[in-house]
C-alpha cells in the first residue's frame, strides 16, 4: 500500500475534500493546530508548495499564534481554540503538531468536521486511540496521514524492490537505536503559575489535572507519562514504522522492555535508558518473524541477540540495519546507497586464539609471587 507524502497528501486532499472550480480556488487551504517546534517546521515546508494555501493557525500559547502568523506570510486567521478552526469552512485540511495526548481528539474531531488530516507521530498515546482514529477516518471518508515520513522517501520503492529480489537473502534481524539525552538533564524547577498567554487548562485537555511546572509544558511534555512515552515513542516511532513497512510486518505477538530514568537529573518520568524487543509470530508473509531492539542511552548501547527456533516455527530478532542470510542492507529515512556485505577476504590474518605467555625476563612488582 502506497503512503502519501506531504505533497501527495495535498494532491489527494484537494480532489477528495470539495468540488472546486479550476483556478486559484483549486489550492488546498491548510490549517495548523500546534505551532511549536515541529508545527513551525511544517509551516515552512507547506509554504514552499504551490498548491497549498496557509489559511489558519491555532495554539493555546498566544505568542506562538502571533509568530506562526508572521511565518506564514499569508495573513492566516489565528485561533486559540482548535474547535473554532475546525468550524472554519475555508479550511480543508489540518496539520496536527500538538503533544501526543491530543493527537486522537484532534484527528477524530477534524474528520467529523470534514477535514483531511496530517497528524504528527506518534499517532497515539495509547493503542486503543488508533482504532478510534481509524474508525473516524473511514466513517467520515477522510484522508489521514501519520507523519512518520520515512515511508514517503523517494528511495523507499527501490529498497523494497531490492528486498523482494532477494539481494539480502532472508532478513533475520533489524536493529535501530537512538541517542538524544541532553546531559545533565532539565533540572527540578518548582511548580508555579503558567507563563502569560498560555491557557494551561486547555493545554492539559484530556490529561489528568496537574500543577503547572516548566518541565511539563511546551516542548518538555515528552518526559511525562501523562502526555507522551519519551524518546522511544518520539524517535523509535520512525524506525519501527519503517521496518514494518519495508519488511511487511503487521503487529507483534509480544513485547518486552526494561529501562528507567538513570542518567538525567530532573523531574522527568519517561526512560532515558531503555531497551525493547518486539517478537513477531511466523506467518505466510515473506517476513515471518522479528524482534527489534531499540536502545536509548547516554552511553553506546549494546543491541545484539541470537536467533531462536521453536516448535511453533522460526523466530528471529530484528536489528537495524537489516541483516540477511547473504548480505546486509542499510536503509534510513533519507536516500543513501545500500551497502551490501560481500564475502570475507581470505588474506586477512586471523587474530591469535590465546594471549601470549609472559616472558621470564618480565619484571614482577615487589611482593608478588609467581603463580604455580
């Protein structure tokens, strides 16, 4: 199944949303819900597309609304309540770049309002939200694109073709890892009043009521379970989705993970060091099973495990890049030439199998006895 990029998303949304006359009105009118770090990045990208019209922006923090309006350069309407933006008949599609705990509600209500949706990853805060979002998209016949973005790479079809041709043989492992701890952490600021211009109650939305803390609001929301899952759902979502897409996996049969907040000194909750293994059952697809492992640590993390077999069928661990029985294939979200591992060169000498014995002339430290 092909996955739309931002450009194809706009093209399809233009045809599916409204019957429009050809001309200036044929451009897709886009509204942006959430105008922080990623929201501004999307504004900059959509601004370069000739078939997109930046029509409205929305944020619960007033300074961000004003800054986003200036960045659009098209005099868009500014909203502090996303519901008012969804009521705007001039908006055909929305880009959702809010904290994770808002993604499901924004997507479902946008679909109900007749808008197509580009929602940032991770798609949901908990699994069941994904089913609700899918049901809404189908019920209201809307286009919903999740912003993992790796599937939209122009090189991805070539990578899939290589895998289907058996260039790498049978894929038995895929590994991915990420390292983005900001040492020594974000500190432990005291609770207090929210900054001027921030509607903190609206920012919390469906999340539990909490006293405002500088580390809970705006970008740092990612370190608290009420709103997100840390770097595993932030960065890991990209690579897990790409591995699923390339290798045809559907869903794991079991998941195990361990970790904690061991390195950073702050009041965050989500892990700064974490390993996880996803195990996939044998199936009729060309990818029979897998177990990826993601490591997020302040120091280089080990990511290795051996293949297994059982009476239920072959099971194997994924590693990233993809390792096959005949070669390895490296693929990321950006185009790069695939690397294929060739046969081992016979002229490379083997390392010694044992450590050399000390010579009799080697001096011993005073007081040390020779081992018997």
